[in-house]
C-alpha cells in the first residue's frame, strides 16, 4: 500500500493516482486539510501486530500494510469557523503531535521524503551548501546575516555583484514582489542605502554567478534527469528564471557530465532524500554551480516541456519502495503521452500544475 500525504488541489498527486491505477498498485490519498478529516487513526504502541489501522477516505488500511509514504504537500486542516482561536491553536498542536507519533511509528517504511529530513536538513539552504561543497560542488560565496556592517563588507568583497534570497518563507518588509512571492533579487546601491531595513531579519546573500543557462535537475532514486533552462534569452529571467516563465523560455533535456551527475545523486542521498529537485547554474565557461535543492519540487511541467519520463520513474520508485528501483515492465509503463493525457483531464477541470 502506498499512502500519499498531501492537500486538496495537488495536481501531482492526482496525476500520480492515474499512474498507480495503470501500474495496478494499491494506494490511498490522505488530504490533510480536509474538514471534517478524511483520515482517522487508531494504534496502540507496544502491542503485537497489527498495531493499528487508518481509515483513509473510506478505506480501512492496516498500518502493517503501508510500505511506502509519499509526503508530498500536506497543509494544516482548515478548522471550523465556530471555534475560538485558542481551541484552533490547541487542536492544531495536538493534531501535529499525533501525526508526528504516527509518522515515527512508520519510520522504517520507504519515505519520499522523510519529513524529519525535509524539515531539519534539506530545507536549510546553509546546510545544503555545506554538504554540497564537501562533495566537490562549486557553490556561490554566501553570507547569512542580519548585521548591516557584515553585509556591506560582503557587498564590497563581491564587487557589488550580490543577490538576496529569503532564508525561509517569511517576507522581509519592503522586499516582497508579486504578492507573497519573492524572487531572487540583485542588490543595488539603493538597497544598501536602506540596509537597516533590509536586515530587519536575517537574510541569505550570495555572490552573483554569471550564467550561460540554468538547470533543473530531478534526482529520482538512482536516476538523474537534467533540464536546461535558457534563462538568458529574456531580460526578466536573467537573475531568476521564474520571472520570465511566461515569456516563452526554452526548456530542453540536458546531458550532465558524469562527475556532475554523480554529485547530484550523492548530494541528494547525503541529505537522506529519495527525491530532490536541484537548481544549478551553467556558467559561460562551462562550470556547474549548485544553488539549492527542493525536496518537494514541481516536475510535471518539465515532463510536459521535455518529454522526460518523470511520472513513470517517480511512481515506479514508490511502487517498488526503493531508490534502486528497476525500470517498469512495458505493460505498466506510463509514457509521456499518458502524462499529457492525464494533465489534459485535469485542465479540463480547471486545474493546471504550476511552475516552481
């Protein structure tokens, strides 16, 4: 049994369900934000097996039958409007602790990805860069600070070529763009003139690395799929390609040098992840520079653009429950044509997978 842990409206989970059906794999999808909840649980620590059961969307599942968990995109349950703020806070706290106990009980199963690794390791950009440099990756000079003097000195050492990123999802006053989204921003003397406001909270500052192109590299278990993004073709996308994703950017499959491919694989594995979406820069002189990894990155749009068989490989890894999965036999293989069909069905219902 494969348990998908996600939230309503997640196109990746819905398309994966179609793939599991073709592969004949049993699965259940738990939407964590449902109210009333579509999952109930009952398990008794220390008891002889079976230790407990889940009721997921009307299906009864023994905990012993769950082999794989895809911790895809969970969100907190939406509380009833009649509850007081105190009861909502208490309920969310208790729910979180209950799920933590459940997940730890299932710690020995195959996870994509373990939530404790996602939270503590993979989502820390500083830790990522440290781990990547140990493996031989070139990474940008980086400063994490809320000290204006340190930032000014770093800006000087980098010759004024510095970009700013959020350490987390918390917006810095005066720096938000497009609502709640903050793209990578190149600092200017104007920003430095207001540096006290800029460092109202710690920020992540990096030297700006010149680009020939950018890369999104999806590591799915033992396999590596690289996509080249021609980000320099439009002014809007030169610093952060996501700014120009509606400007007709070109995406194409890319063959990495064997040493870089192996580093991508080893880096993902070193963070305890079975899947990771890596962002790299290809410099004008042909070097590869690692920026970061997203343990829950979007990838359906890449299959649409490049015809790489990401859905088949991702779901086959979940079906087999190992990063060292074998290729699916022809009868249960999901082709890029199948994926386009599944995406078309979603779009007819008003749903479209977003770019990252």
